[in-house]
C-alpha cells in the first residue's frame, strides 16, 4: 500500500518538478546538481568491491565520513563513494572517499541504471533517512542496505499510526540498523516490528552501535587548522561568548539582554556566527544589534568592537577553542545544530527548547553541560556562568568527558554490520 501511494504521488509531482526547474532558479539549480551517468566517468569501473554511503545533509556527511575513515583503515582495497542530497553540502570532495555525488530524486525510474553503474556491495544511510524506491531496487538486486547512527525523536510521526504501518515495509528492507542508544533501538524495533535479540534473517537486525558523529567531532578538531591571521583575530582579550548557527528567532531572545550583560561583564566579547552567511542576514543582525544600542563590526573588517559578526565560512569549529561558553541555534526551530563541537572543547552550551531530535544535545543536557533557555531564563543562566568560573568549567568538562566516552561508534558499526559483507576484500 505504501509503495503504491508513494509512487502515485511522486509520479504526479514529476511534471511539477520539471516545470519548476524551468521557471524557479532554486529548483533549476537543484535539478542541475543531480547525478547523471556521465558524472561517473571520474569513477573508474573496477572489479574491486564498493561501499556506498549516503548522507542527507551536512551533519550526516560528518557521520558518513567517520565511517568511511574507519572502514578504509580495515578494508584498504574497497572503493568508497558518498552521495548527498541537500544543497547545504557545498563541497563535493573528500580525501576519505573515492567519489562524491548528489543523489537523484527518489522517482521509481531513477535507480536501475545508477545501481548497475556503481555495482555496490552494500549501501549505508544515516540517522533516519531512507529512499523507499532506492531500497526497493537494492532489494531486487540482492544488495544489502544498512542504517547507521539511527535516531528518531520520541514523538516522530514515523512511530505513530498510520505512518508507522506505512513506513514499516520500507524500514524492513534494511538488512541492519545501528541505533545510537537503547531508547532508539526500541523505537526502531517498534518501527520495523523486530524483537530484541531476534536473529531471524527475515527480520531486520538492530543493534546499538552508537553515533559516529562523536568520532567526526574529535577528528575535525584534532586535524583542522586555521591560518595564523584568523587565529589571532579569534584570540580576544578577556572572555568570549560564541553565538553559533543563529537565526532571527535567536536574535529575538538574546539581543534584548546583551547590552545589560556586556555592561556588567566588561571583559566579555561576543562572536555571532549566523547560520546563513549572506548579505541579507548579516544586515539583519547589524540592524537588530543597533536596535538595542549595540555597536558591532564584521569579522573580516578587523575592527575591535566587543560584538563581532563572523562573515567568513570555515571558522566556527575551531573558534570554540578560544571561547568561554556557547549558544547553539536551531533549538527554537525544529532541529538544533551541532552541539558536539563546542562540547568537545569543554564549553557549556545554551540553546532553545527543541532538542529532542539530537541525541548529542540530550546527552549533554543529561550531563549538565547543556541548558535550554528562553527569553526569561537566558539572562540568569549567562550571568551565573560568568560570575562563577568553577560552575561553568565543571559543566563544560562533564560534557567533554561524555563525548569522549562515546568515541568508537564508527568502528563498532563497521565490525557489527560491514565486515561480514566485505570479508573477502
């Protein structure tokens, strides 16, 4: 029933998609970015085994590359390709894989030629992302598919009727699911109809293998480097509060309190990293700050104001090294952004109320390293951390220790699910 409805809807949407690509620039750019078989000219057709990893967006790409690095270490003879879907992934190259490309839309007719060209030995997708028609074609060709870092929020519509019943036929096509924790193991058992401990080959195998995002976090901070010039601009005198991946909703909560906080704590600096670094958003931040009598400058200008708006990409992850604590955006929307990177530097974190979709954020909250705030509680929490270094440092170190304990999930997922598929490589 699911596949009939799904493909009926997609077939009806196909002419709208084609027409949209003719008249709407974003749709046109999206369609042009999708893979064609000619793009595989850069991937030499070889007889060596091939592992296909799929990442929906930037966060999942970090997870995929962590699995790629671990798998490459134990299976150096296997080729690895990574597909992405979201246009938010700007860079389609990585030294950790042989080839990267953008995945087509999940029309029924998108897959047969692509799979025959790639000839993968297995596919791994991440978090909860599944392409129903892709999985159907892989099943027909007897190619196993796995879900790594599997996570669903407790109130996900996929766990509720009727979506749970409709989606069950899709998730049961997975040969294995590596859940991030025991709570998510139970959710995916419910979604697939599997029972804990079952080894029936007709039922999806589900194990707790953790979240490779933790491996990606530490790999990034241990290997990435900034230029001396940028580092010098990040090493500000006094203490630094980073506002990371911010939206207008974040501004509305934080900006009314900034003037008071900066007046009380004269050694505090603020670095604002907007989620979208475009001129419209940068000007909106500047206007919002002026509304509360706050002077600001752009990071690339080199000016020495206490509030600086970072208008340069590729800086945030290592800027945390020079910060005192952080706010991470997305919590006032549907999905909080990366809390792992500041926590890896032992920074305590503030965010909005909606963190249920992020196992990392939930873990940090449990350890006392992350605090959900609103317009009424922000001022009190910020001043508490600035007034007492020991409280702030204890919270940050607790978060850092919790992340260190979670390292190794990429290796565990590889050992549990992939080694047997590539035992001959």
